[in-house]
């Protein structure tokens, strides 16, 4: 009997232990999702405390998910300059999905603790003639201005592009910053374009040495000359002239192209000579690596050579504006036949008729030479409606030679002149026309009033 009682007691103890052990082994494992609102990436998820193990970070949508989290785990959320509500959550079998509010907390820009210094190029465009200026700033831990050094004298040694200014510069900060001239105007050692220049400022504050480095920048050059060229020695009126320009800056080894210049610049292009020829046109130069081209139109012909001068508009103004190589402009291509009266040279009655081949500007085409050109003259009333009674052109044919673009019809005293003049007298001075046709030249007919 006693043995049976003891056996039952032992069984009860074993059963209780099994229940306890089963509770430990069977701890709930759940899948958890967290959404930060608004969406905030790179939020740290830590387990147990703010300093606990890092479980992961949120993605670009502010989400984090994990399939195996023990129920009862506390999840903490951390990111610099942000506060979270709630600060942490507790995972349970029923609570596995959480939305956590995030609020940005601006940094304390007035922090009184010195964190370090920054060095920046001060002027946007640094050239070989300008000064080298930098902005030196004292910063607090939040990246704002540190004011604790205001008024304090600091001697700064500058090294720019590996070249040191041996004379330290005295600096006094005001509201945490100072504009420092490392080299005076025109005194720094760079006389050409240099890229990826780094400035280093070295100084001591309250017994501590500092070495502050700038971001890379370019020391550029200001142009002095503008090289101007045209592509040919001779142009026709109306032909395109390609004007090429190149910005130059002075260098001890000779002028160099300002290859850092890449801008579009309006300009005035002047074609002129000392005899009064002057043609000004607008153009636009699209600079690539300091060089550009633009096209203008050749104007009227010039008896003497001309040159081109380019004046760039806007902020870019080279101090010396040379001219291009000399070139000539001659008349354009033949475009029309024109006629005019001229005095006879041998006493014949009436006047002769000068024929000229001209271009689109009305300039005589002086290199047009053609002999034996047949022309035909007709005569009729000025009123086209009366042409039915026009005098037949029985004697209106002639052959002329064009020399240097001009020919003369010996109209004065000719039989055709006699008929035309007789008709004019018979009709009591009625206005009429003399029409000149040179069919083989391919131009429209021309006419002159008679008597003119």
C-alpha cells in the first residue's frame, strides 16, 4: 500500500516537471512587421533596449519585417535627429504588426561645444589675376556656427595646390566665420589653368593644432586676347563667312587657349577697313573648350581688303580684341540685266544704252565677260493697252560685247533711234518704252522710258 502511494507521488512530480519543461520549449515564435510613418529608411531596430542587439534597418519605404521573433521581445527604434512614438513595442502572439510615428528633431545649431573647422573656396571664379580667398568656419557638433572663438586672433598658414604661403595670415572670426585672403590679388603663384586644387589651412587654437582641407577646386584664367580667323581669302556677296574665335590667356611660355570656357555668348561681328567699309552683324558663339565658330553673310563688295573684329557681349570681355586675317569680298553671282542711258561719245544725236549684269545687291558683276551677245530692242507706248500699235522692231537688233559685266548698245543716231524719236514727235511727246531683250543670257527683259 505504502509503495503504491509513493509511486503516485513520484508520478505527480514528474508530470509537473514535464508541464513546466513543455512551456519553456514551446515559447511562441511569430512573424513581425514594422512600418515607420512617414516612410523613413535606415531606422535601426534593436532588441531589448536602445543598446541591444541590432535586428535590422528599415528599407526605402520605411518597412522592416522578420519571421522569427520571440513573443515578449521589446523592439526599439533609433535614428539620429528623430524621435519615435512609441519609443518601443512589445511583440505578443496577438500584436505582430506595428505602425510607429517618426518626428524630426532639428539639431541644436547653438551648441556651445567646438567640433571642428571647415574651409571653403570663397569666390566662385578664381583666376590667375585674382586673389585667393577662403571661408574659414568654426563648427559645433550639430554643424552650426561655433561662436566661442569670435574675436580670437588665429594665425593661419595656407598651402594651396602644394604651394605654401610662408607668411601666416592673421584671422579673426566673427559669428564663427572669417573670409581669409591667402594670397593677394595677382600675387599667387598660379599663372595657368589648374584643376583639382586643394587648399590646406594650418593653425593652433588653445594649444591644439588643426589642419583643415578644402574640397578640390579649379584655378581658372581670365582671357586677355581673342584670336579671330576666317576660313577663306575671298568671298562673294551673299556667301557665308565662317568666323572662328579662340579665347587666349597669357602664359610665360606663350598665349594658351582657355580650354575651361564652355558657354554660349552673343556677339557683334564687324567687317570693316580703313576706307570706310563697315558692316556689323549679330552672331552667337557656342564655346567648347575655349573655341567657337559662327557664320555671318558677306555684304557688299569692297575694292580693298577687309578684316573681321568680334566683340563678345555680356560679362566676358577680353582686354585686347585683335582682328582677323585680311580677305576680300567681291560681287555675287549674276542675277539680273539692267539698263541705263549714257551720253554718246561721238556727237551722235540721242543717247546710248548701257547694259549691266548685276548680282542680288545690284552690284556689277565685273568678271562677267561674253562677246557677241545678241540683243533686241522694241518700242511701244507706255500704256500696255496700246501695244497693238507698237512700232515694229525692224531695226532693233544689235550685237554687243560684255566686258567686265557691261556692254553698250549704240542706240543714239541709229536707224532704230530715228524711228523711235520720229514716233515720239508725231505723237506730241507721248511717253513710251524701249524694251531690251537678251534672250541668250537668260535674264528678264529690261525697259527704259523714252525719251527718259
